[in-house]
């Protein structure tokens, strides 16, 4: 995940997580790669979680404003 200075979108993070899942399921990673890939996956999951939380909060505010 070398997006230095670039904000990664939810879509990009999710796509990369799917790639990582495929790599893990294919058993093509050796032990040395696995640790790094899991750290990357953890960071991507946090990005997705944070973005989903933000959208959820914004949606609540919008819905409350129209009641």
C-alpha cells in the first residue's frame, strides 16, 4: 500500500482487500510475505471502517434534518 500522500478511497481499499484475500486463499504467499500483507490488510480494514462510520454519521444527520 504505497499511496504516499494520497488518500485511498473506500473502493480502492476494498479492491485491494479482495486481492489480498485471493493471495491468501491461493497459498501463494510465503511466511515472510504473510506478515506484511496482513499488516496492509489491517490498515485497509481501518480505512474502510472509518469511511463507513463517516458515511453513516452523515446519513443520520441528513435524515434528522428532514424530519
